[in-house]
C-alpha cells in the first residue's frame, strides 16, 4: 500500500490528517510533517527519513502545501533519489480524502498522483458558479419538448 506523507508549514498537516481520520478512522502509513519556524530543509529531510523508515512499502506520496516552499523543496531532494516516490503540491482536504479512498482500492502511486491532481482542483468550487450551472441545467430541461413539430 502506498504510504502518504502530508507536509506543510505550521499545523495544517496535522489538521488535515485529523479531519480525514474522522472519515476513514485509523489510517495506516499516513503521517504528517510540520515545518516550524526556525527549522530548515535539513530538519525536514531528517523528519522525512525517520517517517519513511517506518513504512511497510517503499512507495510514498508526499502531499505538500506550496510549490517551491521548504516542505516541497526538501521532499524534492528526498524523492529525487527514490524511484517509487512522488510529490503533489496544493494539498487540501478534498485531495487527501480522494487519495485515501483510491489508496484503499489498491491504487498505485501513479493513480494516486492523478487522483490528487484531479481532486485537488475539482474540490474548489464557487457557490455562485455551481448555482448558475444548476440554473442553466434546469432551464435546459424545461425547454426540452417545446419544439413544434
């Protein structure tokens, strides 16, 4: 099973995993890494090493907050030396929940990366946009059958 590491600035990683736990219960091989003020990339590399040594599998997906941020940069250095690992940026709750669900179904790291990218963007919605789409769909249904013929 692909292991998941959620790595973020501050306590976001802890909160995301705690919230996902409300949905999935106990999650094996899912860990958080918190980047705290005063730490550097070397601290993150140490954390990544310690965590991944505990995993049952070499396949690890890092879900990090910001492209170019320290959690990403450290993960990039870490993953570059390992073939069965990848990183997806922009972690959010819809992304994490969908990745965990796909993982339960036996998804490969490549499938989890695709799921993360798709769910991360599709989970972002505007109320007004959704309302307008529903209104247009309902209007189109009402117009059906109005043709003379």
